C-alpha cells in the first residue's frame, strides 16, 4: 500500500535552500530572546539567502509601539551586538543591504496576549498577507514567559489562526521551560493539543541547534568503528557536564523558582544523554529519530524518591571569584530568597535499563558560577588487562576516554596509552584531538538559525515531541518529589570552584572520577 500522501507544502520556492514564504509572528517581540537570539539568527539567515522574498515578521507585544519604532529598536540593538563581535556575525559591521531587506519586512502589532482582540487583529494581518501574496503560511513563535504558552495557543486556535489548508501551513514554536514538573508538562501538552495537531507544534530545546550536538549522531552512525564498542561490554561509564561560569545574573525570580535540575536536566542534559544512548534510527526522518530518543529516555531506571535523593547531589554557590571577578552568595543575588534552598548545581547518576546499557552508569552534572564554561561528554572505556605491564610496576592501566567537547573548543578527543620514547618501556597517556576549527570554517551562528529554518521548512527532527518532553520529566520527577520532602541535604560550593565535594563522592562511590574542570 502506498504511504499516505501529505499535503504538499504550500508555495514551495524553486530553490530548495530557501524556506517557503511565511509570516513569522513573534509573541514577546520586545523581550530579551527576540533581540538577543531570534533577530540575529534571522539576520544570519538573510545573509545566507535562506529566506523567501515574501518572508515577513510581525512582532507582537504589550508595549505601545509602531512598525518604525520597533525597527529602530531592533536596529539599535543589532548594531551593538555586531560591534560587540561575539563571533555570531560574519563581519563587525551590519550588512546594510541584508538588514534593510529584513527591516522592510518587519511589522509591529501592539496587543495584550490575553485579549481576543489582539488575535482578531493578527488574523486580519495574516489573511491580508495571504490575499496580497497568495501565501498564508505562518509560524507563531512564543518567545514569552511560560505562563502564556497555553493561553496564546488557545487564543490562536479560537481565532482560527491554526487552521491548515492544502495551501498553507500553520506552526507554533514553544520555548522552554515546557512545564515545571511532569503534571504541568502533561497539562500543557493537553491544552495545546486540543487546538493544534502534534505536527504543528515545534518545542524548542536550543541544545539541538548546536552543531556539535547534531554531530554526535553523525559520528556514531556515519563511522564504522564506534558502534561495535558502543555498549556495556566496552564502556565503563558516561559522564555529561554542562558547567557555566555565569551566575543567575538578572534571572533571580525565574531561577529561584526553578533551580538547576528543572532548568537543565530534563531538557538539555537528556538531549545529550539521548544522543549517546539512542539506538540507530531506521532513517533520519523526524519521527524515527525522536522515537529512538524517547525510547532511550524511557529506559532510564525509575527511582523511588528515596533512591533518587541517594543518587543525586544538590548544591548552591557561595561567594567566590569567577574568572577573576567577585561573585555574591547565591542567596544575596537580586530577587533570590535569603533562605533559598534552590540548587544552582545538580549531579545525578542514571542507569539505563536496556540491553545495550545495562550496568553502565550515566552521570550528569550541571552548575552555575563554576570555574569554567564547558559542556562535554566523557565516555570512559573499560580498562585493558594490565598483566603484560606488571613487570614494569604498573598495577592498573588508565582507561581510554573519548570526550565530545560540545562547547567551547568544539571537537572530540581520545585518550590512550603510548610508549614514552626511550630504552625502558614507560607508558604515558596521550591525546588525539579533532578540533572543528582546524577543519571547518565556522559559519556565523547563534544556534537558532537551524531551528528557525527547520521550523519554516517543516523539519521537526530537532524539536521535542510531546512524549520526549514527558519522558524527560518522568525521570526527574522522583528527585523533585524526594527533594520537596525537604530532608535531602543542600551542599554548598564556592563560586569559581569545580563544584561541591559531594559530587566527587557520588562518582568515587563507584570507583570513578569526574573529568577535571580546571
Ligand atoms: C538555558 C537555561 O536553557 O540554557 C540557562 O535556562 C542556561 O540557565 C542556558 O544558562 C545554557 O545554554 P548554553 O547554550 O549557554 O549552554
């Protein structure tokens, strides 16, 4: 039987590199995400000729403004970003032609997200566009506080803005955090899926926009030598680190109610874990990839709250010095409670109970105000038998270690033993290093370019399906429950350190050590 035929994406441009003409509606147009990441990413897409002539942006926000005022605000901000030279832009000056092209396609709609009138006016603009250009594709990007996610999608549905036809698609991009626990994530999925179909929802995890994260799949599945050793017979343990030097900065209100576990683990850390642990998908089709990732997360052992607490460490930073600058006690940061028990660091051990990984611990750690900024995945292989080297006084050989460096200094390194030149046999650990920068000219990127482009072209591979999100929350819920019982110790670490000693003890218990941060 033939596969069901999906409606052809409307108004496909002749050049497949160019995304179909669409209206990108950004809710939260005046917010930080829009100016810091979305507009710069769209500007990079313009430079890359990835957008159609009929592309346009409608920014929606509560603040009174008009088209020109909004454009001026974006221009001022972009000039500052480009001059700041953060590596995301090809040149230290704004490309006037590209920027003018973009600005002539930017419009502003002032409106309250909870007022149906905003959506009626929005529909008028989207319909008007469809009449003018013959194309009614629209993507609604929710760059807003999480409490607005559900209500905005409902209003879009009620206004008829989510109705797709053979001639046009309608998609919604939902930012993180998607829920604050399992129950709220499920409730949000239900609320959204009442008015939109799963294929219309693009749940963002910006880690999936990172080249090096996508590359894990390529390294694993495009090379013959990884898969034979990628299992419990050869791998001792896996450790995943996302260390940040930033503290909570101006995000105290959000962060104090959230903490490191919710902020990083069910989303970013599990994306990394899934990339390492998933089975090869049958194809790179979005659903094939997402199903394998969901299976890997679902195979994580379900702890009881007591077990979860025993297999985790929570900690908070105290005053210290990070990269030469003094940092306050977390409890003294703006908008943080002086008696806060919120963790700014979490380490946890997971077991994946499937055929490939049974018995191989996966440790994750993430924290703020640490000594260095580093995201990496270490794969420690089982040690070779040392019997041959006993005669030269070696009682145990160092294990081989493969490290995926996600950021910064993107690359992969392999640690193994070699003979130190000389008449005696002496072993030394050496490193073989692949650095992206040595082979590839980095494209200017904020990490959001791929995600926005994929959404415009309808490729959902790098977005989270409802079950991916719920699987992540299912695994951390016992720890949330265990901690809320309030008898789990909160450890402390100095800002600018490697984290709490208890996190070292978590691995030492199993005979392992974290890769050093400094
Ligand atoms: C965000 C978290 O999702 O990811 C932040 O809310 C965190 O707290 C950030 O700093 C880390 O992202 P990146 O790309 O800097 O590793």
